[in-house]
C-alpha cells in the first residue's frame, strides 16, 4: 500500500494546479483512489484500454508509479 499513499500524497500536492485522474489495474487501489479522485479501473488482461483513456483525456502530465514491470509480447 506504500505506492498508494505515495501517489495520494503527490496528488494532494498537485490538485490545486492539475485535474488528478488515476488509472489502476489493482482493485484495492481503485477502491481507495476513487474516494478522493477520479479513477479508472483497467482489467489486467486489457492492454489497450490505458492507451485509449490517455488519448481521450489528453493529459498535460502523466506520472507512472508501478510496483512490477513485466514484458508483454
């Protein structure tokens, strides 16, 4: 849960200057983030949804905080 708290702390610092939107693949993170910010949940099997969301909202800033990195081929 450390990454969740780190992300929330960063979002709280930025929320006065930016609209904060989270995208997560973790159900527990989604439940926590959606209490305070707009949040999208993406199924782990859907590797295209994240790109579609980013293309739609056209963010000025993207911050990625990942616990694990894996290769998808």
